[in-house]
């Protein structure tokens, strides 16, 4: 499973579609963003992916964590979101 990398210029709907597709296939996705604009786009995409997946009866949750990554021999701090499908409560 590949990391879904989001930039400040990423299209929200495209990222949401990628997240939904990975969740449908693997039940888990990882989304990575560096910078405030990228984190904003990632969070909006996860919210949109949630609505896409609700139509299929799938609910998701995500948890953020800091990760250090190396870009051009420099260490940068990124936010990684672990997105997972979760059990949908049965309403009786």
C-alpha cells in the first residue's frame, strides 16, 4: 500500500477518491502532508472520503502522528494520518 501524499495544491476530490479507493481495497490508508496548506487539504479530503464511503456502509476514523522524513538530504517533519475503516454500530 502506497502513502497518499498531499500538497497544498492537491485537488480535494481527487485525494478523497484515492483515500476511498484504498480503504475499500485494504481497509486502511496512510495520508502524508507537510505544511499547513497540505494538512488543510488532507483533512478536507478525509472528510469528503468519509461521505463517499458512507454510501457504501463504511465509516472511517483517522489519527494523526508526526513523522520525520528526508527530502533532498534535509529532515522535515510531516503529519501522517492513519485512516482506518471501523465497525458500524447496528441500530435496532
